C-alpha cells in the first residue's frame, strides 16, 4: 500500500498545488476551474490516488455522475486508457438520467401503486404521447412539439390530482405502451429515496465517493435527488465545474448550484487557474471575455511553455456569405498545407448549422477537403453499441491493438459477465467465444455492401450474433428493442455513407466515421468538453445570437465556451448580408466590441 505523501500523478501529468490538494482532500469539495484546466483529468487522478493508497479498497465504491453522455464516457475512457481495465471496472460512470432510471427500475415496487409505472416503458416517445392526447380529445395537430412538451410536463409533473392521461402514460393500456418523461423519472427516483430509508441507506453504503463532472449543468431536480440521496451521509462528494461555461439554463440547470452545494454539503471550495490548453495569446483573450461576463478573469493563468507570439486571433468582416465561404475555405486549405490535421480544425456556429455553413461546406468539398456536420455523428459515437460495432469491425479486419481489444473486452464482459481470470479454463473459453464472434463478423462483412438497405441487414445480423436481449438487459440506457432498432437504423445509414465514399475499405470507413479524417462542423453546445488547434467561429451577428435579449448571460457564456475550444488559432467571421438579409451587431455589441478593442486581434475587412 502506498502512503499518501508518496503518491504523485503518473505519466506526464502536472498538477498545480491546489489540484494536488483536491486529490488528497477527503472532505466534500467544490472545484471551480476554467477551460483547459483539466477538470476531468483531476477526477481521474483522484480515482488513482484513492485506489493506489487503499483509501478506497472495494470495487465499485466510486460513482461518477455527469449531465451529458459524452462527459460520462469521457471519464470512463480516460481511466481505461491511462490505467486499464483493472481500474475502469472498479468504478461506475453514468449520466444522471441513467442513474435515475437504474434506481427506478430496481426499486419501482417501493413506490405507491398509483405512482408505480409499468415495468416496461418507453422514454419520451412523442408519437405515443400525441396518440394518447388525441384519443382523449386534445388537439395536437396544430401544435408544435415544444408546446406539447410543456402541456404534458404540466399535467404529469405539477398536477397532483388524478389525471387520466397521466395514468395512461404511466401504466400503459391495451392501445398504448407506457411512456415516462426524463423529469418524471427523476421525480419518481427522488420519491423512492425520500420515502424509503432502507433503500437510501443501502445506496449510501454502496458508494463511498461521488464524483460530479460538469457540475454547472446540474438541474434543480437532479440536485434535489443528490441531496435526498447523499446529504448527511458518510459519502464524500467532489464536484467540478465552471460557472462561465453554464450554457444549459434552457434545459433547467440550477444557476445557484455552486452556492447551494457549498451551503448544503458544507464543502470546501478550490479554484484552479491554470489553462493547459491554449497558447498565452488566447488565454489573455479569454481573460478579456471574462471581463464582459462579469466574472473573476484573473483566475485564468497561462503556462510558460509557449511564446506569446504563438497563435492568432482574427476577425473577418465580409460583405456577404459568398465571400466568407471563399476566403475561409482558402484559409483552411492553407492551414492544412502547413501541416494541421483535419481532425484539429473545427467550425463552430451558435445555431442553424446548415444555414451558416452550407456554402462553406460546398467550397471545401470542391477543394477535396472532407467536412461533416458533427451533430449527425456525435450521439452515435457516444453510444455503447455503436462504439462496440466499430471496434468489432476494426478487429475483424486485423486491427487488434490493445486499446481496441480492451474496448471490445469491456463491452463483452458487461453483457456476458466477468469471467474468473485466475482459472485457465475460464480464460480459454472466454477468448474462444470472443474470437468466434470476431471471425463471424469478418465473414459477414467479407461481401461488398451495395445499398443502405444491405448495410442495415448486415448490422442487424451482427447484432443478432452479439445477442440483442443481452444488450438490452445489461445496458439500461436502451429502452428495449425499439430503441436499439432506431439507433441501428441511424448508425447503418451514416456507416454506409462513409463506406460508399471510400469504396468499401472497412478500416477507412471506421476511421472516417470517427471523424479522424475530416473537419468538424458543430454548434457550440456540442463542442463543450472538446478542443481543437484551430477554431472558426462563424456568424458573429445578432441573427446568430438570436436569444441575446432574453438569455443574455447564457449567450455570453456560450460565446466563452466557443472561444475556449481553441488551442492556438481562433478566427471569427461577420457578414453584412446573409441571403439578402441585412445583419447587425446592436444586441451583441458588448461581445463584438472586445474584438475591436484588443490590439492582439487582427481585423480584416473583405
């Protein structure tokens, strides 16, 4: 057993003094850290510290919760990559939604009968919901989805009286399957914990340490569940986040979450200032942005291994989007020729991805530069079964590097159970079964695929080989076969698109699907947690920041998230006209002014 004072971060990781204190602190902790400070890496290091020093002896005693799926997967993958399966199998990383669903499914019988959902239910299946509303003489044909959502949430979450629609959705009927809302699942899980001391104590005994990643995105309902579950317990909570990256208020994120956590859990607050991501020029720019965010801009500190002359910040002012597309396409081509990989270039927009990027995408493709809207791929790349399928295909084509094999191994263990690796016979049986699966996949994909339909049939056969029932029963994020079928249909369509473009090379198909050989276009919300060498920020105009009057603080935070994705190059664009519509900068003048005032921002009017 290693002593606490003997522990140091492994590899090339450097922890500033405050970060090292966080790792070794055994109290409830709130860590406030800016972009590039290594918030997720900090949790990885704390996990290593707990295991290495035997502070956490037993497996599965650490629970990590995140708002988004990609954040939960990111933590798990970092642990797996840095420390291997031994560590990654000893902690649980989930989204709040998955954690709540797991709790509801396991303890639904603890609910009163009138609150207890049907055992099998779908989550937010709006076709079923609209059908139930229509059969109860509620007109939904002239209403948009957001209006329907608000109405359903009101009758399900706020009305305490008996309600026929709520009961039909909760219990299901001969004419409709049961359907629950995500917020409803949170409410039911919280009710279970609040009203059953045995279950609450059991959960507290299950976990010793709770990690809360991207804590600024936590909703009121999720925080209430955390309090109900862990307040006044022996569990130690470590929350990490950045209030300057709070861009989920529209989804119900609690704006006072840091203050509430410090007060309720009597937690210590640590602030990490170092930015390991961006060159000094961009760090200084981030400080200026923080000024207009009315936050403490002095808490961002640059590292010393960069020259201030490194990097660039450019503001382009174009007459129209045609000139914008031509100039930016040329600039991207130049950077590629200078050796910047395609995967290190990102194009960001605030909203309406295709509206702002369609012409630029055309210009890039004319030049033979691969580019894609990442939104179509991101959710699938964060999906366990889709990732497993991609790794299986690589493995079946002879790509059996340790990381690929480890990922396949982890998924396979999840659905078929962990074998006794001290027993040689068990090991042999396990690998024989896994090798058989890989060989069967190789045979299935040996023939060329000529259409989307054929690709779907192929993937369905692979799912059959793996065992659909095993996947559904062991991955709670799936809502049964219907949910998997929808995911596989989307996956197959995009996989065929990539497969067809490179004429049937499966290894290149997977590589392209993962975005390793293309430029990404995405919204700022989708870019959160990611980083790129070069970031193009399209459309710094009022029409792009369409909510600035209603959500001024959130839109400023969104701007900050966007600019903090860049490591060395940050390029902004503004157009006077887009598709014959005059643009202006009246509402975003506070944001725009900072670009015009800073002497290290290069301004170009074209």
